[in-house]
C-alpha cells in the first residue's frame, strides 16, 4: 500500500478470526446481565434480595450469572474495543499523513449513536462511555509500547478498585442523606421500588423523561470516572494484548493454556471469597457494594483474560468450526446486535410493548437470552452472506468516511 492509498474499511478477508469470535461471545455475555436491568429495576441486577427473598432457583441463577458473566463480558468487550482502536491505528501507519481525524470522526458518530440509544431506547447505554474514552486512549495507540499500555491499564483499573474498596468499607461513615442514591441502588425501599416500577409500566413519555434524567445525572460518573479508570484501563489492556499478538491467537497453545489456568485461578478464587462474604452477610448493603464495586470488578479482569485464553485455544483448534463461524458473524455485527438486543428487550418488557417489566424470574430471563442469541446466530451469517457489513456498522462507517460505503455483496 502506498503513502497515497486511502484508508478503507476492513474487509472480511483481512479480519482476525479470534477478534470476531471473542467479540461475538462478548455480545451474548453482555445480554446475560443487561437483561436484568431491562426486566426490572437496577437493584435487581446487583442484589438478588433487593425485591425480597428469592426462590432457590432464582438465587442459583443470580450466582451463576454473577460468577461467570457479571462485569466479565463488558470487560471483554472493552478489551476488544481497545484492540479495534489499535488495529485501526496500525493500519493507519501505512498512510501518510496518519488519518487521526478518522478515529475522532468514528468516536464522534459513536457518541451520537450512544446519546440516541440512551435517550430513546435504554438508559443502560455503554456507547457514550466508549466514545468519550476512545478519544483519549488513541494517544496511547500511536505513541507507546505494548508494555506501557498494559502497565497503565493495570494501574488505572487498580486505582478504581482501591477507591471503590475504600468507599464500600467506609461508606457507613457518610451521612444517610448523602448516601440516598447509593442505598436505592443496592437496598431500595418499597417506595423507591414502586416508583421505579411505575415508570416502566406507564407511558413512553414518562420513560423518556426518566432516561434523560438518568443519563444527565450519571454521565459524569460513567464517562469520566468509570470511563477513565475501568473502561479506559480495559481498552489499554486490549491495545497491549493485541500488539503482543495475544488477542490474535498468534501465541502457542501452551501459552494460552497457562494464561487460561492462571487467570481463572485468580479470578474465580476472588469470586469464591466474594460469594462467601455475600452469603455470610445475607447480602447486606455494605457487602453487596464491596462485591459489585471492588471484588467482582477486580476478579472480572482475570476471568475475562482467562476467557481470552480459552477462546484463542478454540481458534487454534478445528473443533465446532461451523458454530464458531456463526459466532464470528455475530462479532462482525456486534454494534447492530447490541442495539437490536436493546430494541427487542424494551419491546418485551416496557409498557409500549408486551409489558413484562417485573413479571419474570431470573431463570425465565435466561431463556429469553438464549432465544435472542439463537436468533442472532441465525440472522448474522444470513445478513453477512448478502451484505458486506451489519446495518449499523455500514451506517457508522459511511458517516465516518463521509461517503456511502459499498453495502451489498456482488
């Protein structure tokens, strides 16, 4: 490629199968937890006893998702997002001058998509945080070594875990009136439960007002604090791991086996202690806060890295290749699939759809997750056999490049 060659979108022939596979699995895993927040108030997500004593199967389901999914898959997705930024920057080095502006256009349009998603569809949007975080991590992509990226990423994550641990441990010293929002998140009163439930069982306009209020209130925390430390740290890890050839399955099988075992031992070891504390305290507010904001958050990084080792081993094998290709297709359409999950779930649970909000148990929600993901496993390969990109991927690319990109396959 010459210096005058324009930078063009990545075609399927130039893709890394491991990145698409891990991204596809991450999309499915994110829904495992997000569906709790679609189907009920937020406290239902973090505390299985927030709405009262759960059934045995409900508690087992919560623990299963807490251990294997909660914060693991958005960490995985953040790592992959960082790798994607690194891939774009790497491809840009063959062009002169480097098209840094393209990256910022991509982040600008992602921010626009995120604002629309958070306002009109679902308050739990992550795209805004990704877009804002993507603005500053790009500097590391072009100016630092892999070891620097990984070190800074690990430091940022550790700072957040340390701060959240201090907050959870010493939160009891804060006056109750200053802790009201935090109490509502982890141990809500009956009045708060009724108030939140009423919003999503009433009119769309009431939900819209609630989403706008939630978005504007929580944006500084999400985009600046959470985005800087947790998401930004994970993206930097992804950049470094990509640069070292770890995410692209270029290392040996023995490397990935050791990586998987070591990270799972650390991650699930922390989660075993975390689960013991939750049960021992009967899900007290302070312990639930410590679990969600500190122990599980820290363990999730190691579990996500263990998943990477496991999935890269799969890429290096010849097992279940047909199923793997379907997962890769889901990963290639991650943006479209993420938004489609929000649309489907809001139709299922909110009043402008089937109105199932606060009506289903956790195990029933898992059945819905399975059904949605099976549908995405079917439609993603079907779509990509006819079109070059997912619908939202194509729109995002066209806006970023300033012209309509090829869409249909010849």
